[in-house]
C-alpha cells in the first residue's frame, strides 16, 4: 500500500484521536449547533454518537491541546448490496479553517476504515452548488459521483445553509484506488477564493464538452458564490438550483458520472462528467 503523506500534519500543533469521553461527545453536539445553525431536533445527540462509536463507527476529533476544533463522524451501511462507510458529518471550528483540518480529518477517517478491513469505499453527500466543497471533494480527495438526491433532507430543513432546498450529490471515495491514493499524495492546493456573483444562471444547463464527436464529456456550470447570491437575490439562487438539478439528473440518467471540478474564471466553476461507471476507477 503506498504511504500517504503526513508531513503537513506533523508540522501542526493539532492532534487527532478518537473521541471517547462524554464531555468530548457533548463538544461534538455543540459544534454541530454552531457550524450549521440547526435546531436541536436535527442534531445528532450524545446517545447516538456514543452508540455508533461503540459498534465500530468513526468519530475522530481534531484537538488543540484539549479543545475540540474539528470532527469527522461516520458509520457502516450498505449501498447497492455493497458495504460502505458513510461519512455523515465533518465540521471545523471557523477559527481553524485555514489549517487544512478538513483534509486531515478525512485522511484520519480513511485510516480507520482501512484498519477495519471491511469496506473499500467511503460515501457522503454534499450540496453541489457549494463550489468550495466541490473543489475539496473532487480535486483534493478524488471522489466520484453517480447519484443525485433531490431534497435529501426534505425541503424545509432548518439550517441557514438550506435556503434553496437540500439537494445533494452522493459521492464515492474509492480509498484503495490509484486515483485516490495518487491524489492524496499530490495534495493539490486550495483554489481561488470567492468573487463577484454571475448575474445569470444560463450556463447552469448541461452542455457537451471535450470529445463532442462521441459525446463522452458533459460540463455543468455553477456559481462560485451561491451564498452571496442567496443573500442578494434568493429567486436567482433558486433558479440556479432548478437548472443544475435538471442538468445533473438528466446526465446521470444517461450513464454519465461526475469525475472532476474545474475552477473557472472566478465567477463560475464547472463540473466535468464522463460516460463511465464508478467501477472503471476501482
């Protein structure tokens, strides 16, 4: 097994370990509240965290001395008759978000799943309109996606992050694949920051790119700053959601999968979809 790079972690004062004590579980609950603004009814409670941890789930914490500054939480399940580890939550204290802790927590989670020797893949969901998450997932971790979920958590979720519904891409992280191992070792840098919002979502529809003669590639464009658009023009943000929802569902139904995210000119970014299956990357 190729060795993952750990030099960046060694330079940090942050330590990573499993979360066990009740006080640490309570800190995870509080971090959910501050990170996502959800009501108590939607927070994963201490009892559930403790139970999942007891039966082999992952609950990894990032600590600055004894203070919890980030965590990753996951559990085993099955999709399409295959055992998977589903990474349900990852959060980082806002004061620590420039220290690459999200990446390091994912790698810590990966190590634990590998040690279990039960599953060769980790799955999770994310909002495809969140460009920074798209860059992180596809360009730094090497995930793939062949499933789009409309309003995965319902249309009226309470978090301030859910103003245009809760559509999600379900991504698959093939943790033993050459694609993932190579990407983790390359450690691609973070992309450009947010810039001004595009005024029209016309490019939110799918268009054939790349090898157009055979139709092997599709590009789906998104704004780089959907949060700014939501604050300035909620109707425009909803239009982006509608157009990209249609584009993703139509493309995936035709047998395409999402393989890459390309940073655009600053105002938009672009998903690249290929006519392949996830199995071809294993």
